[in-house]
C-alpha cells in the first residue's frame, strides 16, 4: 500500500505541478460544455425564405404574414419571377422558397383545394427538411382557423420527456459523454509516453514498484479528474442550463466510474504503444473520433448501415449515452440502468487488461 500510495501521489503531482496544466484539466471541458451546448443544435432558426406570390390575394397575403411572423424565419425575400427565385437559392441567400400559384385565392374562395409550391435547397438537406416542416405547420394552422369544419379538430400533441422541445435537453447529456471521452482519453494517453520523453520510464523499470502498482498509480489520477469533471457537468447542467436530472444520483456515479475506467484502459493502451507524446496525441485522436461518431450522438445507430451497427456494441460511449439521456430525462429505473452497466463493466475489464498486458510487455 505504501508503494501504491507513493505511485498515486507521484502521478497526481505530475498532472498538477504545472499551473497551466491544472487549468487545462478543468477549464477547457467546462468551456466546451458551455459553447457546444449552444452550437450543436439541429433547431433551424434565423433563416431567410423567398416568396413568389402570383396570387396577390387576401389569403395569400395572410399566409405570407404568418410566415414572416414565425420566430423560425428571419426575413422574407419577395421575388417576382422564377429566375429570381432560382438565383436566390443558387446564391444561398435563402434556404427555401414558397410559390403561391395564381388560382390560390380563387380556389379557397370557392371552397376548393388550393396548391402551394415549396422549393428547398437540397445542399442543406437536414435544415431544408426542418424548414419544410415549419411551413407545413403554418399552412395546417391556417387551414384549421379558416375552414369551419376543421375547427376544433386536429391532433393533440404531447411531448414526453421534453415538453418544450428545448434542444439543450437533448444536447447536454450527450455532450457530457463526448467531452468526458475527449478529456479522459487525452489525459490518459500521455502518461506512459510522457515518462519515456522525460526519461523517467527507465527509473520505473528499476524501482521496487510492481507492474500492477504502476498501472494502478496511472489509473487513479485521470479517474479522479474525470470524476470531478463529471460532477461539475451534472451541477452545471441543472443550475446553468436548467436541464432536469430526473433519475437517481446514486446511479450516476457507477455509470460514470465504469465509463471512465473503460476510457482509461483505451488511453493507457494507446500510450503504451506510443514512444512520444505526439504519437500519443495522434493515437488518441484516431480513437476518439470513431468513439464519438459511433456513439449515436451525431446520428442514430439505427440509421447506420446494417454491417456497421454491430461494431457499436464495442463502443463504451454507446452505453453511457443511453444512460445519460435516460437518467437526465426519463428517470431510468435500476433494471434498465443495469442492462447498460454490465457491458460497460465488461469493456472496462477488457481494455484495462489489454493495456496492462501491453504495458508489461513493453517493460520487459
């Protein structure tokens, strides 16, 4: 225990002896959490839309006013010909164009079905589909208010787990996973390679420390750093961003701990393979990017190719993302949490064992 304690203290001092390094361990993850929470959103707002009104009637003017009054659109650009419409979309001045035909008002006055045209910029496919949904919703609301037989009808929409459809409620739990991954692997991947560059790795070889004691000493400091960051994220999410945490706090810590251990195992494996810190940085980058992309945060796993979906079962971020979203928004029960915890435990055992064997082989 004395040797293990000395190794842990030595590794902690290696992380904290530089004042700049102390700031880097805490400040950048918090800054990333603040910035990315607002930056990574699929909500489409402040976009411009063109309108080609060939009807020039009362109903057409009402529709244009409704579009202009929507909080999702910044400006309505009136065009007077199909050529102007093409040019506006081609220059990306607008993301969509609403085309109102000549007989729009006449058809509505007669109680007939009126047709609208929507031209979307397919170069921004996701945003264009969302804008299309906005326009269709405006048209549906106008129909419900102006057609007597439709009044009082329509669907009653209830949004479970996120009543106001605040995108931060979805973004922030996922960002905890992503930022923890980046910080955890980045800190751990430098441990062994830093020893080699500083020339202290040879001192470890001749020290009375055993291999498992050296590994334990290198696991504890990044684990503590990740734990502190995780607690900060949990507090900031609720106090600053107002994202509710509906699950049990006691379940948060085993989930975070197992995830950190799996990340530390990956980081130690990368560091043991590297001879320099630059190699460790490149190795950590090569591991972190697939970890994030295959987690289900950027795109649902169900949308990935069938042959790629089984690969995600090897990704610890997949399980931790489910846990974070479930604990924050859905009050995930213990049984559901355990279904995600045991794969994390298996992955952490495998990664730590592989890192330990590679480290032992390098020492020998």
